């Protein structure tokens, strides 16, 4: 079994895709996420036209109600404050019991996020991960930060692209790169998302 030739691929490609796990990462992203997002892009997130969509929306709203991801609101508030911008929410700020409930969920979410971060960093520095052999803990932490940054940027770009899809061409920005990106995304029938 040692001399199996997999599609004639070079050893480095086999190691990267099958030894390291890139094949599973791409498979999950392309099959599990990308297709559904591209299919939904023509609806621009404003659709709820069947029972499964309603079910999905209610599950998402239940998760939102729990406050599990409310730490993202704290990050948004921090970014707005650092940029000197006002929040563009159409909702009035919560008051009384609603404010207490909101901030309680934010603190709970921050505690969960902090706990997950501590566990992950501890695992990285104590060698309790499945990272490649021979990688020192500091380098594995740097790789983790790079991958998290890339995922964050890609998610942010996706949200920005969906928001830009609702704008007219002249409203999509004035910089050269904004125009080039918008032209690439929205040329033809706008199916390049």
C-alpha cells in the first residue's frame, strides 16, 4: 500500500490536501456553504418564501435571542466609537429591563468568547491540537491568528458585497479598487457573487 499513486499528484500536493486537511476544508466550504450562499445571493437575503426558510429564520432568531453572539455587538460599538461614527440602527436604544437583558446577554457572550479563546490558546501552547508535527506552539498560534483573520475578512467582504448589491453603480464608491471590485462582482446579470 506504500506505493499507491494518487492521480499522479506530486507528494507536496498530496501532503497539503490530504495530510494537512485542505481537501476537507475546501469540500466543506464549497459544498456546505458556498453553493447555498451563491444560490441565495440573487434573493439578496430578503426571502422567506417556503416553510424551510421560515424554520431557518426562527432558528436564527432563537439563537439571536439567547445572546450567544452578542459580543459582536460590542465589537461593532467599539469600531463605531473608534471611527467617530454613529450607529445607523433604526431601533431605539434599549431602556429599563430591556437594557439590562441586552447587556446581560452581551456580558454572557463575552464570557463564553473569552472562555473559548483561553481554551483554544491553551491547547495551542500545550500541544493538544492536531496541527502538523514539528510546528512550535508560537508558530501554531500565529497560524491560528492568520486563519482567523482571513475568515473574518472573507465574512466581512461577503456582507459588504451583499449590501453593495442593493446600491446603484454610482453609489458603490469612488476609489479605483472599489470600482474594480464592483465591476467584477456585478457585471452581466449580477450573478458573479
